[in-house]
C-alpha cells in the first residue's frame, strides 16, 4: 500500500493513474534507479521513432501506389486512343 500525499489513508497502486512525469522522475531518483529511468526514456524514444518511421513508410507506400495506379490509368487511356500523344 502507498500513501497518497493528499489523503491520510493508503490506497492501491493501481488507483494512482495518471502520474505526472516530474513525480515519476522524483520517485526514480529517490530510489536510486536513475539508470532504469535513463533506460526507460531511451526505450520509449526508440519505440516512438520506430512507430513514427513505420507510419511514414506506410504513407509513402500509399502515395507510390496511387502514383503507379494513375500511370496505369494513363497508359490504358493512351492505348484506347482517348488521349493523343
């Protein structure tokens, strides 16, 4: 059980959500877990960059697919004589 700073009675850890980042950093520093905090921040940043790059890759593939689809439509239209060269 953990004591809430605003209450005098203990509460369960699951009830403490949301926690602000300053409070979490103070808790880590107080317990001497700065290496764990640094590792967590590094892993969070790396995961965030991975997600961002995958989203950008999906968007890029979608744009390229749209481009190829339009080229295919243009080629079909030129073959059928609807567009003159």
